[in-house]
C-alpha cells in the first residue's frame, strides 16, 4: 500500500482529520491526537529522549491543513502550534498505530501526574479572583 493518502479531509465540526488511501482504507485522527504527536521539535525535542509531554490539549482545535510539496502536510491548531511537518510516512504510522500510541500517551500522562485538560492560565485566574489585603486596625490611642 502506498503511504500517500488519496484524500485528506478536515472535518471542523467533529475536529478530526480523515485520511483515505487508494486501497480503500480510511482513518480518522482527532485533533488532540495529532497535536500531542506533532513531529515538531517543540514536541519531539532535538534528539533522542528530549520529547516534551504535551498536556492540556483535550480541547485543541484543528484550524487548517496546508500541503507541503508532494510529501507532507502542515497543520495549524488553535493553540498557536503550526510547526510540525507531517510527512505521508509519519501520517500513515499515526493511522495504523493510533490505538497503541494513544494508550501510550494516556499512560505517560498518568505516570507524570498530568492531564489532558487545560490548566487555567494566570491571566484568567487574575480576572476571576481579586484579593484585597486590609491591614489590621491599630488599637485606639488613649
């Protein structure tokens, strides 16, 4: 089977990328899965053992798909990530290994006490909570 997809469809409503191949096989890859397995240096690191566990990506949205030559696509996510180049070979690896890769990711999260859910950032916390410090009153002077 050729590793080059015959069709790629971004389903924005369901937030998945669908890949079809000439042999009739078809795969659906969720945005979160594609984001946490991005082939970018930001995710994979610059060498063996330097991968960075991606956390808080449960709600990430896939915004756009762009062709890169005749060998890959580039995906743009709503968290600003857009530096991964997904070669046909790598996409096919993600397709056929999806369940094993996903199980591995979930295990890594558990091992590291991390979550798929986004953590509130400092800006949103400061907007939601206001703390006022009132100095103690001094006793009245006689």
